[in-house]
C-alpha cells in the first residue's frame, strides 16, 4: 500500500488496461470509462465484484470476457456481501502466510443492484466497515431489463413502468439519496462523480480505494434509457453538474464538502431538454419542471452555489 | 462442552459442529443467527475471540449474504463455513444453485427445522428438501458423534478436485443440535493431515486473472449445468472413499447408508435423520417378537445411490418410507419419489407405503414405528385399507389416512 499514489490527472494513469474493448455495452455508455480509470489507478492489483446488470451481461458472455483483472459475479442483490467475503479471504490468507497479495476489492454495480435490491447487503458491508470500495454507476433505472423505474429514477422521468398519461407525470417521487445513506453508515470516504469532470473523478477514485469502506456515486448518462444522442454522454454529465442537479461532493473525515463549485448555474431545462425521458414535462407538465428547478435551487442553497440561474451560453 | 476423558467430550450437536470447524482451521465463517443453529455461530465467535481459531468472522445481515460471502471467500481459495436452517436456508436458496455452479467448496451445517407458516422452530426436513435440486452434496446424520465426523469429512470431500462442490451436513434441529452426547473427538494433530491445504484449481488472483460467474447463453448453459450435475453424481465415489479412509484412520464410518437387521428382513422402513434411531429400537423389539423387520438409514441423500439401494431393497416383501417432509400436490414425499423411481427402473415391484411423520417437531415414537410396521404387514398380505400416502400422528377427520 505504501507505493500507492493519489492520481489527479489522466496523464498520471498507467497505460496498461484492466478492461478490454469489444464488450457489448451500448454506444455512448460511460461505464467502461470509470472501470478503466479505477483499474488503472489500482495498477491491476484489484478484484472487481459485480452484481447482475448491464455491466455484467455485457462483459462476461462465455467464452469471452472483457475483464483483464479478476472479476466475479454471483447474483443481483449480494455484490457487497461477496466483496466482504473476498476481502476477508485475502486478509486471513495473507495473515496465515498462504498468499502474498492483498488487492483492492471494488464493487461496481448499477443503481438497481445498489439502491434497491442490493441495499441491504451494502448496508451490512458498510456497517461492518469492511475494506471494500463500492462504486455505483447510476443510470437511474433498470436499463438491463429495458428501462424500468428504480429507487434512483429521478422525479418526473419517463420509464417503461412510469409512463406518462392523464393519471401519471412519469415517476411521481424523488430519487433515493445514496450519498447520504452511505454517509449515515460512517463510511471512511464517499463522493459523487461525473463523467463531465474527469480529474475530479480520478482524485476521488484514488481516495476511495485507500480509505475504505468507501462509496462512489457515479451519475452514468444512459443514451438508451434516457433517450439522447450517444455523442452527448459527456455533455449530459456536465450539464447535470452545471444545473446543480448533480452536485459534486466529497465526504471525508466526517465532513461533506463541494469539490466543484458553481459560479454560473444553468437552469434545469438545459439538462432536461436533451433527454427524451423528460420530453413529456415540456409538453404537458411545466409545473414539474418548476418543481425540479426548485429542487435544484434548494441544493444550490445547501451547497453554496450561485443563487442565480444564468442564461445558457 | 465438558471433558469426560481424553478426546471424549460432552457436546451438543451445535458444539460438535463448531468444534469441527475449529479443528478444520476454517479461514472465513459467515453467519446469521437462526434457531436452533445459533449456538454454532456463538461458539465459533468464542473460539475467534479467545484466539483458538485464527479466522475471519463475518457477522452478516442475512443468510443470503452469509452464503454470498462464503462464495466470495472460497473463490479466493479460503476454507469457508456457514450454518443455518429453515427460513434462513430458504433465503439462501437462490445462492445455493450459484455456489454449486461456480464449483466452490462451501461447507454448510443445517440444523433442520420446519418452514413457516405457521411459525415453528422444531425439527423436520422440509428446509433441506427444498434444496434437493441445488446440486449440493446432502448428508443426513443420526447422532451427535456422526455430525462431528461428517463435518470433518465434509471439508475433505468438498475440496477434492474430483468434486469441488458445496456440502450440506444436515442434523436434526433440537433433537441433535441441542442434545448433549459423549463425542469421541480427534486430536488437532489427527485432523490437520486429514484435511490438507491444497492450492485450488482456480481462484481470484491478480497475478492470474479469471472471470468467474460469466453469462452462459444457450450455446454453453446446458453443458455447464450437466457437468456440475455429473460431478455430483460422481462424488458418491469420493464420499465413500473419504468415509473409508476415516474409518481406517479413526475407526468410525457410516457409509452411503447403513442397514439395521436387514439381512433376512421381509419388511423394512427407509428414512433419514435422528428418528431412524427410534426406528432401530422398534425393529429390535419387533425382532424379539419374531417379526422379520429391518431399517435402512440413508446417510447420503444427494447424490442418490439408486443402484446400490435397488440391490438392498429388491428382495423385500413390503417397503415403507418414513419422511419428515411433504411434497404438496405431488405423488409422494421427496425421498419416496426417489425410491419409487429406483424401484421402477429396476423392475422391482413390491408394495410400498409413504409415511409422513414428525412435521414441525411432532414426536415420532417407538409405538409409531410399530404401527408403521403393522400396516406394512397388512399391506404385504393385501389387507391394508389405508391410502398409499399415510400420516403418522395426525389429528384428522379422515381416519383412514392416519396411523
């Protein structure tokens, strides 16, 4: 662990890849980006555990694999428990002198496997303070099964199980606050990250690997489920931050701080307008857009962002 | 735990399991409490706290996570253990299939208990029977001594390269889990060479990366499942081999099944678990009365030794199967279904009866077995008026279905 160095720019990353091209994830999906980053930061000294989900089915279809590092999938709701087992095995076998390695153990799972069906196992793992890093790639719905709402689906969003109609605005309740849930467990480190802010993400991933248990909440723009042009993934990731809907935060030494502050805050419509899942709001439910704006304003006040919404550039 | 003499301890079934786990030097134990198996985790926690067992103890938040953690740890090459029963085993159910399909040698003790509703903490075999198609080796035991011995054997069998399958050691809740018996234990010096550490054939290792738990589409799924199933069938040989080696070294063995007064028996009852001890006593008494009766105690339920069993049962004039589980809406109870297939495939046509007894901890007495044998006697003579599926000790308006 002594050799481990905090990484804060892409240039510092090693060239060796832990993840191969040729996987089956959608065009514009940014899950591979965070995996490449975390496996590079760990310099391959890593075990990745994944629950069932987009990532799992797209990277491990026998007899092929996209994983150049050891990877295990057991089921949907238990990735955190599997990771606890993996980590404890390395600890005890190393202590007994039966192995020499004690790699980073990292869960990489979707919002369904984290916020919903897997939350119990994750809660247990955090409570036990097991030395595991949990990364949730949050594409805000069950994308692998075809865009059904999850506990992480945002207010007003269309999914196949929250269609809009005379009696439905889309998803009628707010998104689950995973970052706060993780903090409530007194994890050693937690952070929210975005594909639009890569250096911020690298720093946070580095810290998350060495300060365990840790939680990384990665907003994962999903062109397929959110209904946008795959070329826009990074832009959407940036807009989520710039509208104040996805504040970039860090929890360390018991305190939450903002890592990317907003001096110019954009109106939420700038984020919503690119996405088909919010299209119905513009046509039929402008009051929901207003509510989402109020929600962003509240977040801005909480995190000290610019109170004024600037005109889009 | 009370020391009676050197290497003879007074142990409950739960303590015997924990003692075997300590001697097997289990690396990772992941547990969640459930009556009547809880004392196993308490005892292991005590061993770890006192430094008598150098292992990681994962006190997880559910049985589902307990087995999941065992799979993760076993995938790294650790020796792992968990214990549960009843609702806990049912909560694990999904993961049981995955443990066997990933070919990780998990050892699990199950203090058999009924399934809710109504909530009931007492013994029957419904929990284990719910797992019979999960591709696990399933051992049933008759005594506290046997649960200790089988636990030691279990690690050896599961980790054998010809097997690489998880094992469930079933011991009756309360009847065995909480009953103290004198147990002849092995010394640590005897256990260590019997359970040697072997480098696993595959493991999660940063120096040699593998992908474990891949997607198997229609082009590969069937082969994967059939290979695991075949490994289970073939494990019978290893189970027997390990049992024989255990006998050679330590003087005790149990076999795939054991026969009690079966040599010239005309009527016999087959069953599993501690109630078969009562069956033995009933047989002993009936023999004194000149009845040609016997009992066959099945120790290994999965893999099912159908070829061997056919040979043992073919000359009987009537066969009864006593089982502490139901298969509602089905032809018969699970063990009976296996035996019926065995008889049919071997063209053995003997009158049979399926006795359902002891659900939810209802007592099964010597007198109950006497009634079962009398009914089988009537059956042999073609005079039984009871249906093929008969309940022992049930209160019911339908008198003819009750013994």
